[in-house]
C-alpha cells in the first residue's frame, strides 16, 4: 500500500520535481523523552515563540508551506522532502488554524526525525515523504515532536502554575484544547 501511495504522489503531485522515488518515513527509534528534548532544542534553535507563525519556522528550515484545497486527500497534512533544506509541507484549506499549527509541527518532526537524523549518517539518504493517514511508530514520533516543539515543558509548567487551566494552555500556545490536555497529562500536571 505504501508503494502505491508513493507512486500516486509522484504521478499526481508536482512538488516532487523529479527528485526520484521517495521512501516513506521510518521511525528513528529514539525514546519519547529524547524526541521531546530534541524538539525543545529545535524550537529554541529557531527562536520559536508560541505566537510565532509556523510558516516562519518552515522558512527557517528552507521549506515551503502549501495550503491547498486538495482533490486527493493523500496530499493533505503531508510532507515531501526532496533534500536537506528542500521540502514541502501541504495542509488543507478545510482544517482549523489550531489543527494546522499542530500538523505543521508534526511535519517538521518528520523532517527532523525521519530525514535530517538519518541523513547525518547516510549522505545518500533518499527523498522521503509522510502523509497524514496511518498510525505507526513514525507518526507517534512526529506527534511527540510536535507536542514538545509547540509546548516546551518548562513554559507549560510555568503557565500551568499561574492558571491550572487546559483552556488557558491552549490559548497561550495556540493549540487545540485536546493537544494542550495531552501535553499537560504527559507532564503530569493533571490530577
């Protein structure tokens, strides 16, 4: 099935630009804690702030952000990496801004964890893609990354100490209440 998705994307999506057959994202195998620490370090390295527009982060990495009304749902909430500093994140027009922010953080997670990390040890690492459908270890890793990137632990703890409200966390970090609740639970802030 994955090969069929890749073939379809190659045939129907101009963002591949003849970069060759991409491989699907594969798990990096880091622990959840290591991924969260890496995500927070990456956020700090690009001077990410909760109110910051994420297209600025994508630009900082050399990528493009496309917002599209997709004909094919496989083209939504996805990333195609052609090379280091050359990738496209595609998000649909029919999702909320808060959902889009998490999706962009998730796709940046794929870029860092499933492309840049393997590229460090394999200079010939091929183009890579990840689409929004499916639930596997690589998708979990990208979710862990997005959560920690968008909501760094110390800032969440500090905010929580002032309000102890999931809704306030969500508003402060520009994420959905579901994402804020999961992060608060992960940081053992909820009773």
